[in-house]
C-alpha cells in the first residue's frame, strides 16, 4: 500500500493526499486562495529542474505565441512554457514543431491497439466499413503509425509520459515532415498523434497529414489526434476536419472540471479545452460513425473523483449523450507516484455517475490497474 500525506490547508491526513502537492482536492476546489502557495511550490520544483519556466511567461515586452491557451510572452532569452519557443532579440523563434520539422519519435502499433477510442473506432471495431475500415471487425494484421510528440502545453503532476519533457529540453530527436510522411507503410491503416501533446507542434502534424493524404488519395488511412485540447481554435478546426474526412477522431483528455483543480493538476486553465471540445462536437453530425470525437478522463485517486466526473459527463451529455467517454485507471507516476492505483469501487462509482448524468456510452479503461 502506498502512503499518503497531510493536507497543508485543512490538516486532513489521507492516503489519497499527494505529498508533493500537499493539498487535498476539497481544499483546492473550495479554498483555492489558501492552497495556491503549496501548489506553486510543487509545480516550480518540477519545472525548474529541467530549465523550463514554472508558469507561462508574461513579459509585457515579449513576442506572443498564439498556438495554445498559454499565449506565452517570453522575455529576452526565455523559453515558452512548452520549451519549443524562445525569445531571441525580441523575435519569437520556433525551435521545432513547425510545418517543416518536429521533435518526434514513432513506432508501428498492431491493431486493434490500446487507445482511448479503440472500443468505438474503425481500427478496433470495423465501424464505418467499407469506407473507413478494411473489414467488418477489428483490423488484425494492420498497424497504427503511433507518433509521439516531444512537448506539451500542460505540465500534469501525474504525467504518464514524462519523457516528452526531456525531448523538449533537448529539442531532439528531430524529423522532417517528409521523413515522417514517408514512414507510412502498405500495412498502415491509421496515424495517431499523441505525446506529450500534439498542441505545441500542430503545424508539423498538419503538414505531415497533408503530405500523407496527397501521397495516398485512394487509401483508407485514418488520422487521429490525442490531445488536451488547449490549441488555438483555428488549429482545432483544421484537425477536426481532417479527422472527419479520413475516418479518424480527435481524442480529448479531459483532466478535471473544476477550474482550480485543473490548474493545480496541470498548471494550465481548462477554459480553452472545454470551449474547443464544444467546437469539435459540432462536427459530429458530419460523420457520426465512427465517432469523430471521443473523451477520456484519468481517475486520479483523491483528486479526480465522482464530483469531477459527474460535472464533466453533464457537460458532454449536453453536447451529445452518445459521445463515447472512457474513464481510465490511474498508475502512480511523476510527482504523484505516492498515490495508490484507482480503486475498483471508485471507478465503478464514477462510471455510474457518468451514466446518471445522461451519457449512454461509458467504459472503464486500463481495468487491470484497478485495485
């Protein structure tokens, strides 16, 4: 059994208080002013070790980056929050993530693959056959080109893929857009951009996708993005259209509903994410099957609880009650490695809360991790 900590605000000692954060969920949500200093300390330690800014820079004289919700304004010589932009002589320089080059790695993942959409997507179920799927069922024998982007617009304290931070700091490994586009093999059925997060490098993923579609105009080749949804709305529209047209989807990782809790866990506001999710939902009528938009939430013990899931589910249900929603079991990682895995009772309770909120398609993911 993993140990917990004591809340520095209310004094509660619980197994599910992360020692690195030192504040319980209720105090973060209900006493944000008192919790703020403790949260800032935890986040600063995490970022400074890597040479990244503790929060999105706001130098009034700095050039502004509008790729994501952070809209960083780095001062002279300062990096942006994602680590891929820098102020050089008063100009914003893109170190990578442009239409020409990205910080990226990739591999070939056999279908059906373990992703948040596999239970509803064409590769996992044959949905959309014959236009978007090679067969009526799971596409055994075909592969997903899994593209890992080495940067993120968030800084989640529970990050499951923290290697992206090292990639962003080193700005390596790199690959040109044409190199990645050429990685599509005859047995590639879909491409999924994830990370990290695609957001800081969306111009790169869009350029690669356009090259791939031009090179293979008659093939079934679905294109998907797995993202926190914090990108500029114009970029969201571009990837949503591509996902709809190719039979792919945009997979939103909805971290939390409460804005104070979201800020504590990720370092960033969820305002843009929720607005973009609503924008993406407007594309559902264009191609309902397979679903062009899916959602997932990681059930972080003690923090992302029934209260958060119920609120997120109500928001989703108002847009489309049939929108697929996956609740993912938590594995201790990064600064929340002292927490336990998600309890089965909590997971089932959260699933019921989502159903009670009006959603019709809710599943539990990473079930073997449940305790």
